[in-house]
C-alpha cells in the first residue's frame, strides 16, 4: 500500500513538472541569440537629432502629459500647482494650499487624475475647475503618500504608494482601482519606493520603477491572459539614484527617466538596453517624467524646471486619455 502511495506521489510530481515545463515553453518565447550587439541607440534617435527646450516653469515640474488639443499639462508638488503649457506659454491653472500633486494622467472623459503626496487620488475637471476625491483610503486606513499612475485599456487605474519605504525598508505598495470603482485593490507590496508605473504595449505586464534599488520590476497585469509569469527584475541601472517616470512605444520598448542621471534609458520588450539619451551638457540631471507626442519624446527636468523634447523614430503608445 505504501509502495502504491509512493508511486502515485511520484506520478503527480512528474505530472506537475511536465505541466510547468510545457507552460513555461508556451509562456516564454525562445529567440535566436544575436551574433552582434543587440541594439544601438541609433535605432531610437537619429544621430542628427538634437534636444529642443520647450518651456521653462517653476516649482518642481512632474506628471507631463498632453490633452486632446495638444496642450501640455503638468503638476508641481512643492507649490501645489496644476500647470498648462499652450503655445509655449506656461500658465498656473490651479494652486492648492496644503496639497502636493506629483503624478497626473488624463481620463477619456477629459478629467485629469492626480496622485498626491498627502495620500489622495483626485480628479480635476478642466472645464468646471472642480476637484473630486476619488480614493484616499484602503481597508479603512488612510493611504500614505502617492506618486504615479497609469490607466489600462479598460479604464482601470494602477497607482503607486512609495512614501515611508526605502532600500532598507521595502514597504511600498501598488494599487489597482477597477473601472468605475472607489475601492482600490492591493496589487503588489514589499517594494523599495515604487515610483513610476507603466503598462506594456500588449497589456500583459506592469512595469514598476523601484526607485530605491535603481531597477524596474515587471509584474503580470490584472488582465494578463497568463498570470504564471513570475514577477522579475526587468532592468537594472547604475549611477544616478533610480528610475522615475516611464513611457512605452508601440513596439513595446520602455523609456525610463533616470533621476539624477540626466538621461533617458531605453530598453526593448525583453529588457535589453538600446542605450541612453542624455540631456545636453551642463543641463540639469533631475529627469522625472516623459511622454510622447507627434514624433517627439518630451521630458521634464525638475532641478531647472524645464521641458525638453527630442525627435524619435518610434511611435508612442497612445494613452487611455487620448483614445
């Protein structure tokens, strides 16, 4: 009887191993090993491409994105400002005492959703100038300081909660707010300062900037068709402090604002580096956020509060707010 039980156990284990191996083959795509270097940054930007200064503001400019009319919108945490750039003119649209807006993304309905260091996610309506609190707690407890956010194709929202976490205290969390809901769901925890966040071109992965460890983590999205993929380190960097804002192009390449490095690091969909795009010499190194618009990559540099752009060969993934 014991022998039968042992034999059955072995068969079950072998079956599980077989299923795992088959699943892994289906999940992970095998690609040929290249003979030469995988990439060059010239695949992303032409050698002749030059940075252009678009605007100069104040405060600590973050959360850059475009509205449907082609205007730039940003926020500034230390000043509590919502900022708009129209025809190269920088205007402060709102200034909220006691608030520290740090991340911003447009919803399809035209509202600007904003994450705040005070622990609140709220929406600002540019037409009515109304501000509405969307989320400020989880399971009855106040949220800690929030940082960045991104909408998925269904209108669900991922947002990061880094405050209080660090390299020696990895207590940061990422939440998911389902469409038309006011109850966030815990997506990931135990992260050393989750900063920027983005969704892969196919919607299957969530990229999280683990700022305090200078790396990007990849996690299966809430809508992943196959959630068996293990969360893993997608990109590891050196120098600077850590990755901040993220953007993705239609080919699945990831663009990373490397804070205090003054550069954008570009990775392909498998995590291999194309290289870096550095800001001009003697400019600031506080590269915080980035976005695509009409063939250009736009970047905020927050030590001098400047917006820069450079022409790129790739097309940016269309954000939910412009669909």
